[in-house]
């Protein structure tokens, strides 16, 4: 899991593009058999679904980035307090 997380953090734009492309493909595949619409309408719907999926992934990534940042700041603060207590004590 850590290797996947590090790869995603190093290749952010590639990851977002892959999510968007997989959303398009998945939506087209799902709607191909179930939708009576013309292919142009199916393509528009697939694009909308992929954009919604990408926004959800980006929101999750932003939340994770915020959560990791707040945890790192808390650890830094705790480490600073421990050093201060050791030097005073």
C-alpha cells in the first residue's frame, strides 16, 4: 500500500488521467448494453460520469493530504514538546 501511495504522490497528473480514462471506459462499457441512446449521447454521459468520479477522487485526495498534514504538524509539535521537557527536566 505504501508503494502505491508513494507512486501516486510522485505521479499526480498521471494518476488523475488514469482515473478519468478508466471512468470513461467503465461508463461506456456499462451504458453500452443498458442504454437505448445514440452513441454520441452515451459518450456525453460517459464523460459526465468520469468527471464526477474524478472530482470524487480529487476530493478524497485533498482530504487525505489535509489529514496527513495535520498529523505531521501534531507529531512535530509533540516532538518539540518532548525536547523542551527533556532539556528543562
